DNA sequence: CGTATCGGATACGGATCTGTATCCGATACG
DNA sequence: CGTATCGGATACAGATCCGTATCCGATACG
C-alpha cells in the first residue's frame, strides 16, 4: 500500500503554468469588471486559453475567485511580515510609525486591483456566511500580524498600550481600508497615507502610556 | 410653440408610484445580488411589473442604480443633520460623543443594505471616473455635515481642534465605514460601534486642546 | 517505438438577459 | 360620451454565457 496518491504519469508539467496564467488573467478581469461582470470566457481569452482549460483547472468561477483571494491574501500577510522585519533594522533615530505607514500605504496598480478584489470579496462574504467565515479567518491572521507589528512599534516607542492590541489592529485596518477607498475615489485630493500619518501617531500615543523605565532594548543596544 | 416641455395630459398619476416601487425593489435586489448580479427582470418581478414598465421609467440599469444612490445618499445626509440638531437638545451633562456615535452606528437591515449598495457604488466609481466625480461630490456634502457635527462636538467639549476638521471628518468616515464592514463580516465578534466608541474619544482629545476659557457658548466657533 | 494518459480545444444544448417594437386598457378632457 | 394620450404588458430577435460531453495532440514510460 504505497502512497500512490496523485502521481499521474502522462504529461504533467503544464498544469501549474496554466492555472497561474488563468489566475493572473482573472485578477485583471475581476478588477476591471467585478466578479459578476467578469465572464469565464473573457478570463480564458485573456489568458490565451479556451473555456475547456478553465473547467479543467477550476470547478467554478467562485472557486477561481476564492483561489485568487487566498493567493493575494497570503501575499499581503507576507508583505506585512516583511514590514515587521524591516522594522528591526531601522536606524534607532527614525520614526518607526511613519516608516511603517509609508511602506504599507503605497498605492500602485497592484494595490488598486487588490483593493477592488478584496472589497468585492467582502461584499460577497457579507451575503454568504460560509464565505464570511473564510474571510474572517484570513482577516484574523492578518490582524494577528498587524497586532504583532503594533506591539513591536510600541516597544520601540518605549510605550505600553493601554488597549487591547487586537482591537487596535482592527481600528488600524479600518482606517487603512477606509482611507484607501477615499484616495482611490479622489486620487488627486487625498494622498493615501495622509489620514494614517496624520492621526495614527497621536492616537497611538493616546492609547498607550510611557513604560516604567524597565526592560532595556533587546536587539540593538547602541544609543 | 411656447415652453410646452413635459406636461402630459393623459392619465399621469401612477408614474411616481411605479418608479418608487421599482426603486424599492431595486434596493432589495441590488443588496442581495449586487449590481451585475441583479437582473432588470428580477427587479421588475419583485416590484410587480414587467420590463416594459422599467424601460418606460429608466433608461438603463445604471441609471436606476444612480437614482437609487442619490436617493439614499440624501437620506444619509438628512440623518446626520438630525444628529446635529439632536445634539443641541442633549442634557448638559451627557457625553455628546457617545451619544452621537450610538445614534449613528446602529446597524439595522436598512443600514446593511445601504452599506452594500454604497460600497458597490464606490467600486463602480473607482472604475468609472465620471461616477467617481458624482460620488466625490456627494461624499463632500456628507463630509461637510460631519465636519459641522465635529465642530459642535468640540464646542460642547470645551475644546478647540488642532487639525483640519475636514480631514478629521475624512478619518471619522473611514473608521465608520471600515468598522461597519468588519462588523458585518463578523456580526457576533464585533459590535458596530465598538471601534468608534473605543478610539474616537481619545483621538478627539489628542487632536484638540483645551480652549482658553474665553468665549462663551455661542452658536458656532470660528477658527 | 508504441501506447496510456493528461491537458486542453471544440462542439452543442440550454438557460438567461437585454432592448425594442408593438399592442391594449385606462383615464382626463373636450 | 368619444377620443387622444399615457402607462405598462407582450412578443420577438439577438447576444452572451454556462456546463458538459467529446475529441485530439503531446509526452512520459515501458
């Protein structure tokens, strides 16, 4: 009884290639037309395949959508993790809050597409409790990451938060999403990082207190 | 040939009735299925008409969508205006911030539908610059209302804001929308007013200073 | 070199949906 | 009481789109 699970013998090399292209085309198309507005046909066309290829790789349009969401969700988490790591290597005198914010709130085309996609997924989830659970789970992971980042941030600032970090992460996310939306609607009226840069520092300050001068800095001990 | 513009003589009584029902059915349907997902046919069905009635009252599905948005957008402004007025009649010792917040962040079914609709409209606007202008204009009116409300709020608190009220209104909106989204995705994990109630008071405090005890309670504070 | 198998293309049936063009009943008005 | 006009229904033609069933070429492997 060897683990002969799913080891095909024929020509089994192109599959990931194809799925990848389909996913990419799907991202473009969903971003342009929205979930319902995007037809499977157009997605396949853009990817350079026919519908046969699609149904050979995904069961339904929704499955494709979920796969796409998972994929990019993961990339967001990664990006945030990088931000956390980068924080450690920041010069001691830099303003860590601003550093993180400007890093996080760049709005390139990818970010724009991702916003459209994830917002549409949120709408989808509000209507479908099952999808809502999946989304909540992902948001939870993301939020944990944000909370960790905030923890380190306070640490560096020599302050101790007086509120639940998870809840503060919720707020931060809300601000980020909300202001991203506004800056996408009025690209030349509102810089995407403006709200966060303006209000988060004083807020962070307001919901934390100066740490009783215990516990020295762990990682980098230079002045 | 004087200005005989649109003065029909025949049976001209039912029209507003019909449009109203169509609009209502459209709100339901858009909320359930989304813009693209909702078919004109279903909307008419729910309203108790056929497609003929629709095309007699609207030029296209998008026109219907716009009309619906305008209608409800206006109702939101009204609601906020009421909140401002109600503020004036609050007992002197009440916490005005909390009072306003709980009033604004009730999430009934109507609010839910409105969120779905306006968010979808936002997505639509991000893709269509023309729609974006319309949305920006409405958001502007709304924001002015919010800014006025904030102004009165600070006034009552005996504080003077140190930041631009318009920008602060942007932030408030962002928080409201963002946290509304989160509470709709996880209805039993996050109360819709929790983020606002938790963080806005300390933030408002942080971005304002105690007023130099001059100038009694007039009607409105200038810079 | 033959062949089993996999990836993807083609072909097809069926379901919607959209607009328009036309028709009918009801009402305001002379 | 007759009739012009309006509101809305019906009928129709065209356009997608979806999902499946089937077919074909290519490759890994014996």
